[in-house]
C-alpha cells in the first residue's frame, strides 16, 4: 500500500473515496465536515438524513454527489478528553472502519483528513501516530491512502509519523 501526506483541500481529491470527519448526526457542521457538505451539494445532506447518524469510532458511506470522489465515508472521531477516556481506541476504530467501508464499495484509493485534530482537540502528533499505525496494520484492498491535512502543523505531524514507520 502507498501512503502519502499532503497539505490541501480534501474536497478536491479525485480518489475513489474521501473520509469525512463528521459529527454523530452526519448532517454537516464546521471544518472538514462543512466543507465536504458544501462541495458535495444538497443531495449529500438529503442522503445523510436517511443514515440515522453514526456512533463515535464507526463509519457510514454515501455517494460523493458533486465531489470528484465517488464515495464519502463519514466517520465520527472522539473528542479529546486528555487521553484516558478511550480516545486512542476510538480514533483507531475510525481508521479501521473507514477502510472496511472503502473495501465494501470497492474503493482502491482514499483521502483521509486528520480526524479529530480540529475542533475535537486531539493532539496532532499522537493522532498521526495512531492513524499511520492503524492504516498500516489493517488488512484492506485499498492501494493508496492519502492523508490530506488542513494546516502545516498537521501535515508535519502526519509526515513525521509516516517517516517514523518507514524505518
């Protein structure tokens, strides 16, 4: 599997699927979630209303509608509460279940944001280590995983975590 890291706009990624760092309602919000909903169009909101929300650590799939990606995999990351409230396990579950949903729809390439590192407050370094370790250890048919980060510090954290596992 190829894994890379870029600083960019996930709504422009032409991968088979993109991951939405969603809230549990799946009905849009701020940050990456809001950007994906705006770029996909009103059809995404209408479709997500029928999904019935999503628990933290799980993932659900929708079409990409107006996005370049064919699929959107919505996952709900944990809110950072200091690290002793199951956050690492829940964050790892986001990545595992997102890959499982990608496999279910036949996606071979996927773009993933820095889940939970925005308004949910998860520190970027530990989040990146969990992301890279989980992606590398999860059996999948996905051939390309692209971490699409929203700022230089997140990009640096994910690049460092990737470099640490390349040894």
